[in-house]
């Protein structure tokens, strides 16, 4: 695979993660930028397949994709997903998952969702 082909795949992956952050997590572009630690205009470039994210940003984008996947696995419908994202969660010390996501603190939220997915909190 050539460097150009790899760059194209990375651009497509970034655009998909931005779309998932907007659609699945309900974030606006400013919130996505904050979560990724980039400027809002950079998010637009990712969305339009115009920029390859740095390795650090690619890691954060991968976490957005993982969050989106886990939400779909753990909760049966969109309303349940949103209720969980925007409500206090005891396993997060009564913090709202969406507030942690907006700050780029994905790992705690992923850990709790993964625990639900595995049945650890059943």
C-alpha cells in the first residue's frame, strides 16, 4: 500500500469518526474540536477528507469510534443512549459521560461502557 493510499484511508477514518461524534454522541463541531484537542476548522478539514490527523488525534478519533460502537451494543435505542450520555452515572462519580467526552477524557467512559457490555455491572 502506498503512502497516498494510507493517507486516504486515514482521511476517510477521520471523517467517519467526526460524523459519529456528531450523530451518535450529539456533539457539535466546537465540542468535537475540544474533545480532539484541535481547532474547529481542523475538524471541518477532517470532515471534508482534506487533512490527515496526527497520531495523537487518530488515537482520540479511534476512541470516538469505540464509544459509538459500545453505545450501540449496550443500549437498545437512541433514547437510552442519550439518557445515559447526558445523565449522571454512578460509576463515573455521578458525572455525565458527555461532559467527560467533551474534555477528551474518553478512557473512563469507555471503561464503564465496556464493563456494561461485558456484563460486569449487570
